[in-house]
C-alpha cells in the first residue's frame, strides 16, 4: 500500500497530538503512515544514547521507504530538509517509486487579506517562503484544507495503482 511519511513540527504537546490524530485519520483511509512521533527509538527524549546521526539515518530510511512526503508547512528546518530530500527522490531518482511532496498549511493567518497600508508587526497576513510554495505546487500541490489534501492523496493512490 502507498506509504506516507508525515512530516511537520513535532515537539510541542499540541504538535504531537495533531500528528498522532492526522496519522490515525490517514490510516482510516488505508494508508501506511510513518509518523516520527511514534518512533520511540529516536524520539524518546528521556534516552541518553540518541544522536543527531541516529535521528537522521532513521528518518532518512523511512523517507526512502515512503512514496509521499506529507509536509505540514512550517518553519521547522528538519521538515524542510525532508521536503527537499523527497522532492529530489521524486524528480531525479525514481518517479515510479517516489510520487513527491504534498503540502498542508492550516494557519488561520492565511485568511487575512493583505493590507498594503500595514507594515511590520501590524501586518497580520502570513508570508510563506515562496521557494517552498513553488516546489510544493510543482510536486503534488499545497492545500489549506485537510480533507481536500486527503482526497488528493486518495486520487494519487488510485492513479498509481492503475498504472
């Protein structure tokens, strides 16, 4: 079955709860999901033997064993590294195995109309790095609604299974 690597911020209690919820929701649709929060071998922060290298190698292995990277768009540098890694796999390594990256961004500030008269801290509309947005749009897309994203992933799975 199609495997999704669920990437995004994962360190706050609210992030962890959201990631576990989203992983469970995706599994209800029959997807195999890797959620780093569930990998205690590298993310149990009470352990003292976990190195940066172990984290990198474990997550890289999971990326290589996945078909899609679901990027919850954030300023998390690890997520952005993983996004680029999967983008490279899908574009330059094997586009039959690696389908690409799909973005999810649910920040409520996206609903704020830009106001050219407001500058600096008074401008409440959200800026998203346009290199990231461009890459996601040229891969599997970027969505502001979770259910729309799930429908797109289901569509991708159907397309790939019928090839």
